[in-house]
C-alpha cells in the first residue's frame, strides 16, 4: 500500500454533481511530490489556457503533501490553486490550520473541482462519501457563521471547513478562503474562484489513520526537526510574537512600509508593534496542526476577539496606510477574516487612494466623497463594507489596484504597487535586494513567498561563504549573488510548499534542506525520493509554472518592480539611498535558472 | 490522571498525534485517546481525556469488560468486550469512544503518558495520585442522547468559562 499519501485523488464536476475517486499514482507523484507542485502540474496538463478565470472551465484544486497530517512539525498546510481572478495567471494560496490534515485523514491527496454549481452549495467529504449539499441558508453569512452552521448541521464539531465570506460571494477579485475561521488562503483570489463556482465551502471529516513507511526512522527524523525548532535562537521570540516581530525588525533596518512606501521608517512603530500587541491584547498562543512553534496568537480588544494578525495584515492596516491605532487594526483583522477579504490587496487599494489624494492626482469627488487622508479609520471601515458589497466606488476597488489605477488614469498608475497584477507585500525591497528580485520573478506576482530569501537578513557571512562561496549574499544591501540566492531559495520554498510545510520554519528559520527533505520523504512514503530526484522534480515544476505563465501572456517585461523601488532612493534610516537594480538582477536570475534572455525555459 | 492548564494550550494537537502514533503506529484523531476540542468562536482549545471520574460510569459495562487499573486507568478487556457501545453512551464527557469496534480510552501509557512528552507548552500534566478523583455528576444528565463529539464540545465549553472570564477581566476590565 501507499504510505504517507492519502491514496486518492478526488475529481468533482460541480455542474453535474459527478464525482470520481481515483488511486494516487506513485510514479506520477515522484515527479511532483505533492501540494503546490501537484496542483500546478495538474493545471499545466489540464487547464484550458484561454479560459476566463470566472467561468466554469477554470479549475479549482486543493492539494496536500505526502506527509501532511503526520508526526512532522508544522506539516499543516494545504494549497488551493487555479487560474487567478485578479491576475489572470497562475494562482495559488496556502493556509495552515487543520483542514489539510483532515483531508489527508479522509484519504485524499488532491481534490479537483471544475464546473459551477446550479445554486449555492458546499462540498462535504466524509471519507469515501462525497456529497454536494445545498448552501442556500449559508449564502450571505460570514465565514465564522458559516463554519459554525455547517458544524451544527452535520452535528460534528470536528468537521474542518474551508469557507468563503460575502466578499467571495460577490466576486471581489481578492477574496479569500478561510479554514479554522482565521487561517486564510489569501492573495490570489481563490475566494473569488469559490464564489464563481457558487461553492460556499468545502467541509471535510476524515476518520482514517495515516501510516508511514519506516515508522522508527521517520519518528527519529521528526524528533531531530523538533529539536532544531526548539533550540533555534529565534524560538522564544517567534513563539511569543509570531511574524509580528517583523514590525520592529523591519523598522530597525529602515524598510517598514510607511505611508504607502513613501518612507521606510515609522515614528509610531512602538504603538503598533508586535510587542505592543502581545502586551496589551494577546491572551494566548494558537497553533496549526502539530506545530511546536505555536506562533499564532488569540487576542481580545474592547470590541472584538480573533486570532492573528500576521505581520502582513498588521502592517497593511497600520503603518502602510498611516494608521497609528493598533486597536483599529485588530478590529479590521477580525472584520476581514469574517468577510473573507485579503488584507494586503485591500490595504494596497487604500494606500494607493491615500497617496493619490496626497499628491492631488485624485480628489474626494473621485471617491464618492470619501476622505482619504492618511489613517482615516472611518473612511477605511466604510470603504471595506462598500468593497465587500460592491457598492458605489467599492465596486471599482473590488477589482484590485491595477484595474483601479487603469480606470482613473491621471498618472495614478505609478502609485499602484503590484507585480503582474498582484499587490506588493509589506517589506520595502530597496533594503532587501533578494526580496526585490523575488517580487519581480515570482510566478504568482508580487509576493515574497515564492523564494523568501530570508538568509540575506541573517548576516551569516561565513555560512554564505561556505554554501555559495560569496560572502556578499549575507549582506541585504548588496546586489552580488542575489540571483544565486533566489534560485536556491526558490527551490527551497517550492519544496516547503510541496511538503505543505510552514515557511516560517522551513525557510525563515532555515531548517529544511534538500537532503533532510529527501530523507523525510523516503522514510514517510517508502518511495525513492533521492536528493537528486527531489531537485529534478522541483526544477521541473518551476519550469512548468513559467511555461504556463508564458501561455497566459507573461513576458520578461513584466518581471520588474514598480518605478518607486527602482528609481527613488529611500530617504532615511538604515537603508538610506538604496534602490533595486531589478533589470540586472532579473537577467542574472534567468541565467542562474537556465532560462534564455527572455526568461523562457529551455528544454 | 492527566490534568490541564487550559490557558497554556494552543490547540496544536501534538498530544493527539503522539497518542495515536504510539498506540497504533498510525496517525489520526480517530485513533487518539486524547482529543483536542476546538471551540473556535471563543478561542478555546481543550485537550479532553479520561478524568478517571469518581463515578466510574464506563465500568457499568454489561459484559464486565471494563476495569480500573492500579494507576486509576481504564482497562478494556478485548476478549470480554462485544463492542456494544454502552461505555461510550455512559461517559458524560465523550472520553471513551469506539473506533473500528474497539473502545478507545486513555490508558496512561502504563504511567508514562506520551501526550505529556509531546506537549511543548507544558499545558498537560500527569499526576500519579489516584485518590484525587473528579466528579462528573454535574455533566451526566444533560449528556444523555449526545454523541461523543457533542459531549466533548459541551464539556469543553462549560469548563472554559472561567478562563474566558479571566481574559475578559484582564483585557476589557
């Protein structure tokens, strides 16, 4: 029997209700591993390239990896993929929580959905029983209500639910899917894809148990990783603050996006930092399945209570839009989680509008009378409601910053910070060059998670010398060797995704290398995942992603950054005077990757 | 018995995973004898396990297949058990549940519980004192007719009220 893997692939045609369970093919899995690699290979093979993302032809895939739901720490993630509604290119998004493990225990490695439900529905998977159930009573409900209602309807609190909120129903382009209420699959509009298929949720209950091929060997490897996590120098800090530790850290190196990237220093950072959040509002740690870092937090404020926020949300709703009121940021986090709206993209649309108003390009009259002065909480709150309902000006904002700037023109496009249509993350690339390159070449658009070259922030010069023979790689301000670093960490990041493991641990804490991963995979699945085989699979997946994106219309000209980051040096702080020489870095990257000068993979 | 420091639990389910693995070599919530109940809308994660209650409800087994061991743990006889499910019905908190026709309940791993070792937040503890029995009488009546998952949810919700109150007092005054 197949160990590690769930053992089945589920295909569902939502239009006709046809479902089919097929056995997972080990030979196929050796080339794609699982998770994101499995999903994007499936898209590469089966997706009709010219389909509109919101039509029934688009595919919706949920994938997990061979070792999700087992003993391994932080192996909690699942990846949702499809053609992205906001960008029109490859879209995928991962989230932790408990859904992935439950899907695995139900016996699945991947769920492929096509078509569109006739009426609002949700997919219920209970081991080998698959049912498309009516969700009319759930339509219009927020994510927390939906999750609770499904559990109540099924009379089972252990059911795991991945659901969308009103934003997804109303086809807001950057709507999210949430599991465990607060674990968001954000960014590429997978919630919008759910909504376009009239799919309110996927609920899963697995009563099976997983086996691994070599129990003792696997146990020892897991213990080894546990030990590395527990003794990591950043353990205490990451355990108490999670990713919100970056607020203070990024401000310290002068790259905390402030007033929509006009500055890299925020003078009120102490009021909105992760430390303040922990001190004033946190009540306890939260965690994903089987993780021993426990980096998430549950908080209570005067008005709301919720889990989170992670750094990107915290920064998007504080310094990036000029808001110094932490409690308001936390309130918005809870609101966005309920409604299923992406915090980065919604934050970018707000930041863009505020900067355009500051520069006099656009005025109140362009925005239904809303007053976009920096940090105006009333405007933000009102606008978010309008976006979710697609009311008035909110209808335009719901399309994302790229299309918003195209609509208004008047030079406002220069301040729309996206790459390939996906809004930029928080972390000013001018002071972290390898990250800048990552945003430019990432196959889903402006994000850091495709490579997360956190190594350049660690100042481990000797380690850089040992690994790549270049000390400069450990210097965040240097451009030297950054293409080599990104080429390496891109594979490492994909490996983490294929293993649907947490990037905080696999990458930021630098605990996962190819050799260790291959030993884990071999012990877990019993298949011959040699380090060479793993590397070959990873390279194959990156090339296929690129080829698919080229089919979707991506060209080398789009592998770049918004003008601010390449031409306007930072004015103060520890990254003063820096810009990203993105053109040169991208060329070096193509070469390191073995692609031609136009970024086309060579067979 | 296994005791809980609820405020520390993050709900990671490492106890559950390790319990299942060390009992069967397989991993899954269904095979675990300690189960983390997640009451998500109030932020509570409650690892629920046999409390070795003073009433010993499950020992009223019609086949006399359930006995109490020297550590206070529940011992199910595989030869006498007919998988009738009475124990599952009798337990007021859902700590014993049939899986693949075997009643699964905490056996304290012979005095060295794996779940305790797996917890990195120090949220669960093992106390050897078998006389410190807990009464579950107050949960019994309203648990009638509920399935194990519902009983666990009910127990966790009631048991977490105190912690919820302390959060509210600390953060909202």
